[in-house]
């Protein structure tokens, strides 16, 4: 009997604990949490789920699985490492004074009609290309494969 592989997830992810592959259907299974911030396990006992808690730093949760069949009892444990959600802040340049200053620094005097917006768009595009080469917008990809475009 096995309680499954250890997992690494982000805060807020749905987590599955699964013993269905290793325990026969005649076995009574019971999960219990042995370490970390308390989480609420859902039914069924063979494969409960929970939402990873919000954390400020890497946090380890540990769960114990007990399988009972008549007089025989077996126990195994698994760990779930919860990582804080990464924060990506992209501040677009709205073409304000810093863009006009950038034009002057490059040796070009601003014209009366120069709002700096073109320079701001170029700088914003450069920022996006640095974050993800070849794409138009930053994307955060999590270890579980989920991707979020910003």
C-alpha cells in the first residue's frame, strides 16, 4: 500500500491525495494530517482533495494513510510542499515624463507635440520581450502546468 508520491503545489491549488492505485476495494482507508497548517480533507477516503493553504514561505504538510483489512493494518505517509504564489508586477509606461526624459537622454530633443507615448510603448514591448521572448504579454506558468497570461 502506498499513499502516493510527494507533491509540490502553489497556495490555492487543489491537491489530490490518492490511494486508489494501491489499496484493494475491501480495505478500509483513513487519511489524517500529521504536520503543517490544518486543511479540510474532502471525501472519499480513497482519494480526498483539499485546497492548499495560503502561505508566505515554503510550507510542508504531511499526511498519514492507514489501511485496515481485518486484523492487518498498514500505514504510509506523503508530503505536500506548498509554495507561495509568485507575484509578477508589470508597470506599463503610460508615456509620462520618464519617457520624455529617455528621449532627451538618447540625444533627441522633444518636440512640442511629443507626448512620449511612442517611447513608452517601445519600452513596454521591450519589457514584455524580456519576460517571455517572442510573446506579446507576460505569462506565469506554474509547476502543475497551469498558465496565466497577464
